[in-house]
């Protein structure tokens, strides 16, 4: 927001952009009162709030975030690092925006791509004066994350981090995969293979959940882990490996929905029926899994609640002085759709 008395900046067409003083004059209130409403600070009555918001909308007023940050010494920005190829991350960002707006913060997004690594993405967030960092499944070593937390509060979303004072919001990944195996075993499956997700902490937890659940059902001899990663290509490759082996399982659990879609592609290409011949299960309940063409049985991590808890953790650190680290572990839930059925 502009400070009172500042000159009005020009818009793209050369016209003066409405100022805070213009909104205040329209409703007959002080700039301080109008500022409280526009920043979402408690105090003004609901009637006053509605009048101010209507006047701002009528005038086309938009806060000057740069001037506001300089005046308050705060940016009120939360930095979010995402993998641009991860559809689940995209869904989390949607919910993060809503949660941040409700508490008067905004987001700066920085992406990981095939040519842009995690370190670069995080450096960009710091350059934009983000007050806290919400990192989606960070892969950096724990000491690196701890050093980063000394620059700005770090909230790790999805990845379990132990031994340092970071906030963590995650789903119980081992339990989620365990629910999948329980579901398949309950349908009568015994030959249940697993497509791994690589070397990261999240992949380790999900792999452990698979092994533990298989043992719990007395299926130790049936444990079968195939190399994989986070991509559709990995699922497709694992599917071709199973087909070439001549020993096709009756069910396949994959690290995530993207891998599951690759698996489905390989099986359909070979004219293997799903779920008639092989049941397939993903993980994440991503928007792709809900498409009718896939109708994928999967596990929901409750993206909306993860986002809400991540923003809450940041606000507690920044506005309420909490210093003790907190780990929020949400219970995932199985979503049964059309890619699982009893074995023939």
C-alpha cells in the first residue's frame, strides 16, 4: 500500500492509479482505518469493511506491495518451491494460495525443472525477500535445510525431516501404501509388485510401507520391488519389464499416480486387461487420477489440509513467535476407483 501523501503512480495508459487516500475519501474514513480493512486486520466493523471493499473495487484500487513492504520492513510473502512436472504440487499450490490469502499473506512460486535445480529455486525465493519457505518434497541434505532455516523459517511439505528444528507437514506415507496392500490382499491378491520411487526419504517411507504390509499379510515370499522414479516413463518401463519377465503379478502398486499412468499405458499397449488381468494402484489422488479415462485407485494425501497446516506453521513462526519445531502427520485415505478388482 502507498504511504499517505505519496504521489500517485501512473498506470499503463498514463492515468493516475487510485491511491489509498482516494478510497478513504470515498468512504469518509481515515487512511489508517481503510488500511486496516484492506490488510484484513481485525477491528473495523463488518459494515465498515464492506463499504471499504466496495469503494476499493469501484475505484479499481490495487495495493502497492513494494511500497507497503518498504514501509513495514516486511514483505508478507511466503516462498513456495514446486516441481513444475508434479501435478500434485500444482494442486497444493492452489490450496496454499487460498490459505495464505485468508491470513494476509501472498505467495511467490519458484519452480524446479529439468534444467533448474532445487538450490536455484530456493535462492530465487530468498532474493524476493520471502519471509518463510514452504518446500515441496525437498531433496537437499538435512544440514543444508538446517542452514537455510537460519535464514528464513522452513516448512518441509511431504518429506520427513528429523534431527533439526524444521517444521514438517506430511502424510503418513508408509501407512498410505499399507492401506493399498490391505485393500489388494482383501480382494484376494497375493502376487503384488511394487514400483519404487527412487532414493529420497518419501520413496523410502513408501517402500517400507509396502514391505511391512506384505509381511503383515504373510506374503514375504511375494515381495517384488522394481526400480522406478517419479515419472510416467518409469512406470512404463517397469510395466514392460514385468511383461518381458513372463511372470506377471495380479496387482501392481506404484510410487505415485504418474508412475501408475505409465504402468497402465504399458499394460494397455500389450492388451493386458486392467483390472481384469492386473490391478493397478497409484498414490497422490492427483487430478489425472480422477479422469474418467484412468479412473485410478489411489491414495489421497488431503492436499487442502496439508496446505492449510503449512501456512499455519509459517504464520505461527512469523507472527506468533513460535520457536519449537512441529511435525504434523496427516493420515492418508484410500480412494477406490476402477483399476482394482479381485484376481481372476
